[in-house]
């Protein structure tokens, strides 16, 4: 009888063990592999390209604005007087850049001068000395250093922007806060135009 109860107990344990739920692995979705798939191309960082003429220094919208104000390109590549407009080459021209001057045909009032030049360590050092002599205010950002003065009715608004590889300057003959703001907007447009 005891043997019988042991057999019955083993049978019950076996039976109960067989009823226990088996752990079920959750399905893992495996995306199909595409052997023809190539990695996504990485975006190359824009590089500075030195403009060769004044039409490629600012966007067309700015050229149109100059024209609407009656300003024509007087000096610089493609200008009415070319590089002969100034008595001497600008500092930017002396280091391989260009200087473009927009103004009224019969007057130098309300002119806008935009220069773009490549920048080396030596040129940067010379430029910084010049900015200090001019008493320009320095403002450092993550990507650039600016040296500027707002000027007034008798003094021009001057803005110089130095980056690792280039120097952009904007001078508005009649200074003041509005001119300084416009010079900063022009410098930003120039930067957007010369980086490709």
C-alpha cells in the first residue's frame, strides 16, 4: 500500500510538473539586412572661398537693395573705377583679398565698403594691431571675433569680423546705431555667401 501511495505521489508530481507553463521567449524583430545599403553620406563642413569679384561678395537681394538706394559699384573688381578708385590698396587687398565700394556716382556720401580676405596668423596679428590703434571694441564669440565701432554722423560705422580662415569688413560712411546694425547684417550675408 505504501508503494502504491508513492507511485501515486510520483504520478501526481509528474503530472503537475507537466502542467507548468513553459517560459516563452518574446519574439525579437530582426530587420532584414540589405546588402546594397550604403552608409549615409556625412555633410562636409563649408569651406571659405575667396570671391574674385564684387557681384559674388553679397547675395543678389543686397545688390538689389543697393541699386534701389541709388548706390552703384564704384570701386573693386567689376566697379566703375575698378581697383583705381582708392589711392592705395586696402589692407584686405594687400593680403590677397578684394574691396568693393558702393556709393553715389557723384559723391562718396552714404557709401558702403565691403572687403573680404583670406586670413593667416601673420595677417591676423597685423589686423589686431590696427584695430587696437583704431580703438575698435572687441567682441569674442565661439566662431569669430569682431572689432567694431558704431560711429556717428561724422564718423563711419566700422565692423571687422575675423574667423579662422578669413577677414570680412564692412564700413558705412555715415555711422550711427542703425548703420552699425546694417553693417552686422551685411557681414553675416557676406559670410553666408563666401562659405560653400
